[in-house]
C-alpha cells in the first residue's frame, strides 16, 4: 500500500491526514507535491497528521525534513500530529524529534499556531 493524503481545513490551519507508507518513490513524492502546492497557494499553517502512517523509511524522513524547510522558508509553520510509536522512535533516534513541533492532540496542535 502506498501513501494516501487527505487535506482538510480547520480555520486557517491546513491539516494533511497521511495514511500508509512514506517511502522512496511514490510515497515521498506525493507528500512533497502536496506540501509544495499548499505553500505556493499561500497556506502557512500546516499540520501533518501521521496517525495512520504504518512505515517510514530514510527517504520519508528526508521528505519530512525537506517539507519542514520548504514551509519554514515560505514563512509558514509545519507541525506533526499523532506520531505512531515507530515514527516517534525513528525521529528520536535521528535526533529530529527536537526539530519538529510534535503534538498528540489535534485541538492543542491547532491552538499552538500563532
């Protein structure tokens, strides 16, 4: 199963629900294209809901970092929501957990945008 992306709007925050696998190829390019399109449309507050992500490889991690850079350079904020244990462990091992603003509750994540 590849990745499925569903975008929804809550106020001025764009929530991207990600399900499946973020891996080299289709998974990471779909995420990249979606986020670049959002930034180009001027969406500055982006929340990635990773609660349904079953697997992420090094390419997927690279894509998250790239997305963070793209959104930040565009004057926006990218935050992560509902990390699975596997993804959370991976971000902690790679020391990226401290780079991202990570939330367990969608409500608190949306409130955290300024």
